[in-house]
C-alpha cells in the first residue's frame, strides 16, 4: 500500500467560480443545476470554454490539422517535473535559454514548470523567447507549464502566423499548461506532476487539476 504520509501534495490549480474568471479575456463559467428524473439526484450543466482556469493546450490549439487533446498519450501529463524559478526576471523581459539553464537541470522526458514573480501586472508580464522554447525542445521536455504571470508569447502576437513559441512547442507535440498557481509553495526543485485533461474527442485544450507530489524527506 502506498503510504501518502511520506509525500506532500500541492494543488497547482486555479479555483474557478461562476461568472467571469479573473485571468481575463472574458472567459465564462456558468453552472445550471437540475435533477436526474429517474432517481432525483443532482446534476449540473456546465457552460464554459476549453481554456478555463488552469488548462493544457494541445497541438490543435495552434493548427487544427495537428493532434487534439484526446489523441495525445496520457503519459505526457504525468511524470517528473523540474521547477525553473525565474524570480529575477524583470517586467516585460524576454526569458532566454540562459535564464532557464541557470535555474534547473533538465533530463530528457522531464516536465518543465516556469515560475516568475506573482506581482506582475498584465501589461508588465515577461514572456518566453523563441530561443528559450527551442532550448526546452532540445533538452527533450515532454510538457511545459507556466504560471499565470508569464506570457507564452511576446505581447501582441496573434495566430496563425505570429505565434512562434506555440509553433516551436506544439508542432513538436509538446503540450502547454497555462495559469498554474502555488508554484511558490513547492519545497523541491524536482517532484512528480499530474495534470490530466478531459478525454473529450476534438478538444484543442482542456481544464486540468494539476498537482505536485513531493517527498517529505
């Protein structure tokens, strides 16, 4: 039997409530409660978008012809993760490979989670450089996650021809988790991450319940 007392579990997911979510972009979450006729139990109808709260983006988010979330191996969303603490990054700064390299050692097959400071305003957020994204691909990461104060692209970038970081990662089949929280609560640089998407055919992205599992000692 697995002894969970030997581990510490950290919830890295945003809490979502009815209404407009605080990450902006007019992302709605509506719940309608009803009763199931044959046994009178409660059920909810959920009206939202695939990019609600902490979510993972699959290749078809960038190009429709690429794989959707349900077509990706489940192994991509479970594994050893490395926290790259970029707390020295300044407002509007481009995050380069040198910044990533000095903050953690990656092994092939790792999950890379990028953390910057929590106080950046929307217009001040740093962003991942194309060169930094290519460095992550070269290191063989299978999944990349960012906290909610880091932009994946340089502000102003738009699909379909000007999302170079999406292009670098998603064309290689590397999903992207956005709006992670509580990365500052982690005590270790290396831990197990579980962030499972819904298995709904055709989705470009999916909400996830992302958790980190750390050894106590």
